[in-house]
C-alpha cells in the first residue's frame, strides 16, 4: 500500500514543533495561511480536550494555481494542512501526502504535478524533529 501520510515524532512541545514547521514552510516558499489550535477552539465551546492539536494551513501559490488549472474541484483539498498533536506525552507532526489526497481525482497530470510538492512538504514536517 502506498504511503498516505508523512509522520514525524519529536521531543518538542506541540507549540515548539508548530513554530518550527511554520518557519520551515516560509523557507520552502509556502505561505502560512492559518494556525488553528483545536484544543483552544474546543475549550471556547466548553469542551475539554486534554491533548494538543494544532493545524497549520500552508500553500505554495504557484502550485495552487497549477492544481486549480488542471482540476478546479481540487480546491476542496487546498490548502495543505499539517497537524501537530500530542498523545501520552509524545508529539507528532503529520501531513497527508498530496499523491494520496489528489489521487481521488483520477487525473494523471494532477498526480504528477502534486508529487513535486511532496519533498518540500516532507522537509517542512521534518523541521519538527528535535
């Protein structure tokens, strides 16, 4: 079975790993569109969640334009989302691989294009390693 996620475990806190990921995204020419702290969002709704869950939305605009030109309905898969979560004291950074996500569209040109972004996204997530 093909790999669908790139996961990295780290000794960093979720906040520190998220910061490293954001810095790495900028170095790779990705924009950081949003950082959502799900634990805080849930707390604001009166829901207690004990672990950390941060979602960082990133996008490389040149690739986004090419993706949308090939398949406009692929907008539902943009931007790329990188998660930083904790469970039992372990922090994990994770990104769904574009080759898996965009395979849903059955468009060989799109599959080839998004494969070009995977090394960049992996380097961004790898920045969370301690």
